[in-house]
C-alpha cells in the first residue's frame, strides 16, 4: 500500500512531550534550571552557525579564543575559568588554537611548569571578527525585550551568575 504524502516540511526537532507533572510538583519544563539549560543549548546552536560564517573553529575553540582576547596573557587554568569550560577542554582548545597559528604558548615566568597564552596577529584579527558576531548574537537574544527589560535582565543575570559562583565555590 503506497504511503500518504506528507503535507508541509518535516520538522527535524521532535515535538515536546505533553506535560504531565506529578501531583504537587512543578513540571520540569517550568523549572529555572531546565529553562536556562534550554536557552543555553538553543543559543549555542545558533551561535555555532554564526561562528561558522566567520571561521571554522568549534564553539569551544571560539569561546577560548575570545577569552584569550579578553584576558591574555593567561594560563590554561585561567582560560578554562574565563571560557566556562573544564580544564581538559581548555587545554585541547588552546592546543588547537596554537596549531592553527592563532595563539602562542610561552613559558609562564611565575610557574616553571606552566604556560601563558596570548595572540598571534592572525588570532587578534579573528578575535575582533568573532567579537562582532558575539555582540550581534547578544542583541538577537534579547531583541524580544524592551530596553528597560534588557537592563533589568542584565542586572538580574549578573546577580544570578555571582550567586551561582559563590555557591559553587562553597561546595
């Protein structure tokens, strides 16, 4: 028996399952952590595509490159913190950026076993192009908010990040 033709384009994302919260609990989709994680994953997906228009770096490499630009010279440990990745990811990204000729590794004058990372001229040029992408992406993310809401969101987000860092440091 021939199959029925589909109407309209086929969606690549599965539909969200129907919400069936347990008695007396908040549905997972309504929790702050779930929504923040969803926002992060969705913005990462669009940001990766935007980075791809400018460079062939992975999202992690792009984040590390921009962290070097914002905080250089810095160690791999400080790179991990600045780029919000773990130390292993920072180390691999730093090595990839060195191999691409975008970042240079030099001995750390304060730690004989460590290295500090800084830009090559090519890395600095790419950093400036990526920062334009980042600023454009940030504007797109909050475009649905009024200027007053954007200012309020900025203050609240800064407060939440500071609190989360404090809680994480206590554990």
